[in-house]
C-alpha cells in the first residue's frame, strides 16, 4: 500500500537540475514535493490550490493567487527579496512568509564589485579594441582614474552594500552612500560618508545601485539622474532590474552622458518571462553595457544553502512551529495602495 503523504509542498518554478535538496529536508516529515514550471505565476493558484506550502522562485504571487490557496500555511522565497510576493495578502489569509536573507551576501557583493572594477578599468573596451587589431591605451579619449583618487557611491546600505564597502575601501576608493533609513554614525563605522542622493549621483565615479525594488525606488535611476552623472562614470546595478530605467540608460550610453554600465538584470527581468528576446531591449546592442543573466547570487555553496534553508522554513511551519527566517508584515502609509499597484503591473 502506498503511504499517504501528510503535506503537499509545491515548488512554483525552478531552474535547478532537480529537487533533491528540498526532498531530503521535506520527505522525512511526510511531505510530497511537487515541482511546477510556472515562472510567470499565471495559473499557479489553480495548480497549487491544495498546497500546504509553496517554495517560490520567479513566479509572481499576487493577492488573486493567494485567495485561491485553500490550505497554505507558508510561502517560502528562494532568495532575499519579496517584491514578487504580496506579503500583505499572505498575512490577511493567515499564510506565513519566509525568505533566505543571508545566503548570497558575498556573492552579490563580489559580482557587483567585479562589474564595477572591470568597467572602471575599461577592460571590456580594451579587449574589444585589441581584438580589432588596435594596440594603444587611447581608444576613445577616456582614460581610467586611479582607485585611490576615485569615489564609489552606494545607493542603499544594507548588508550587501556594507560588504561592498568593506572590500572596496581596501582597494583605496572613497566610499559614500545614500540610504534614508541608515544613520550617518552607523555608516561611519564602515568608513563610509553619508550623502544625499544628488550628491552621490554627481560626485561618484562608480554609482552602485544596491537598494530593494519598491514603489519608491521604481526607475530610481532615470533620465534626470543619469544626466547628472559624470561623463566618465560607471553605473552598476546589483539590485532588481526595474530600479534602472533602461530607455533612459540607452540614451545615456549612446549620447555619452556616462561611460558605461553593468547590470545583473535588465528592466524586463527575462527570468520571469515565458518568451524573451534581447532584440526587444536596445541596451543589448551596446558595447558599453555589460549585462549578466541575474547571476550575482550564484555559487555552488549559495545554491545549496538557499534551497536547504527555504525547505527548512517550510518544514518548521508544517510541523507547527515558526519559520526560521520570517518576513514580517510591515504596514506603511503607502503599503496597501502601492503594493496593490505593484503586484498588478506586468512581471
């Protein structure tokens, strides 16, 4: 006789080779782990209607989906950000939320630094030039600055940005940061100067975006701010793609407002789309824009840690406890209206 499983745990979507890590954590408590391929989130409410828990990767889960879940006790994000999950709706329906807050702090910091330093030292441009048979330091009139006479600006000063600050300071950069929720005295403990956003944009040689994507930060780096950057400055976005307005960035890069940009995700965030073509976004045709496929968080160790902890969060709640890494319900004056508007936007 086949053993009756006590719990159903659905994985909304995944691009891992298998779900062995999740099953190793959840099957011993009698859970059936069911992998779906629903990365847009469309139809997830029907497919996972009887879920006791959902592990969420790229699928957007708005209130309308949450209202279809009959018995769900927790939704566990594979990752840090919860911008694709309506947290407020989860708590309205008695569903707990968890994330994995610490698994890739080094990876994202190191990837952002790598993008910034490669572009700052003009390595992609020099590489292209030599492959074209040109062997000279002056390829277009722009010459790199010395690290210790340059400024690295961090927009956002959470744990990943703090990690960047420690590492980039050791290379000689002056580091400044803008974050309305972090005090100047705390930044000073990292040797970082707190400045306002305009000052950071106007004075930094590398503008490194590391803030979460919220209604307030949506297209934060827009045409107005790009025009204020130095003409030899580098833009690095290690945050969500939608923090940078790609149409404005295209103008900035083609018209010479800034020197170059490095993005770990474009505005359309291809991993969340069923059909994607780079021809739809003109930044992919630019030599001075380096784009990586949302891999800043990637390492063998990070993958294993993220998947295990997401499953452990589900396990804890299914056994009647609390999630190990709860995402708290946070209400702000704009939260309900802004969250509803954000969740209704295309992925």
